[in-house]
C-alpha cells in the first residue's frame, strides 16, 4: 500500500476503530495526526508512532476546530494528503423517546463532522492536485435497526455526501470513498460482540461467523488512501464479513 510518507488525519483516532485505522496507516509508513477530544486517550497510538504520530484536539462539530486541525497537520508534517473522517457517536433509543438534543448531537458529530472535514480539506487537496478522503459509515446505514434511528440516518447520509463529494473533487485528482464496517472488535460495535444475547442475534447474519478485527478495517482504509486505489471513487466498500440483511 503506497501511503508511505503521506500525511494523514484520522478523526476519532485516539480509540476504537479510529485507533485501529491510525495504527494501520502508521504501520504502512504514513505520518498520522490523531485527532480527538482527549489527548490522554491517544497515549498508546502516540507511543507506537513515535515521531510519525501527533495528537491534535478537535471537536468535529465545530468548523473552525476542524479547519485548525487541517492547518496543524500541514504545520507539523509539511502537508496534507489523506483525511479519514471517522469520528462518530451513538444516540440509542426508540425515535419516540429520542430527545431533540440527542438527535441534534448525532447529526452534528456523525454528519456535520464529516462535512466539516471534507469542506476544510478539499481546497488544500485540490491545490496540490492529489488527495484521498475516506469517510466511515456503518452496516446499519443500509440495515435498519430498531433503537438506532439517529445512527442509521446519519450514516446513510454520510454515504450520500461521499458520493457527491467524489463527483465534485474528481477533476482535482482527489478521490472520496466510504468504508462501511460491520460488527468489529473495536469501536462502538464491540459491545454487540461482547453481549451474548445481541451476538446470538447477529451471528446468523454473518457469513464469516465472527466479528471483524480492527486491522481488517484499517487495511481497507489504507488501500483507499493509497496510489493503488486511483480509479476507485465515490464507492462505499462494505467490510462486514458477508453480513446479510
């Protein structure tokens, strides 16, 4: 995978699936800005990456905070090549009991956060004539799950935003793709794999018969972020072990 010496930003990169993605990019030789709310959570990934890893605080709900993140990546490593918009939250509960504040926060993080990343990175990547943006949705974007209305809706919207951004940035040598993970051993879906009742419900839907590993998602992100994926654009790549509806 040709991400060696590329500069990548990973939002939500201090823990969970984002950490696995950051670890994979570092293993492939990239320089990675790990972005999140708490520096303390990023200790292990920073130790792993050494001088090639840097933490920068960000609130993806805030456009100015995201713009500052992109600027910090350029200042720290001298450029910006790859943006992985991974940060997300869950707002569980039936739609009739989901509060407007919960709904608004899910939209602000899961959807507006991705928009802010694309909006801030696009002119920088366009100016250099090359770039990769990878968004992260979810298997639930296409598979409705009771009690997850905000999460399902925002992740479906992320996929639509990805396809539009791909059309708009293609002429600049910038690709925009989306990775749609299923149940993994990292991130929010880890609780599903750990809950016997929930796992028994999902197991018959998985051809692989197991949750995915964080690095299995990370390797797909690294592929989309590299030179080899130059003709892959506007695509949602499902990485879910053969999950059936």
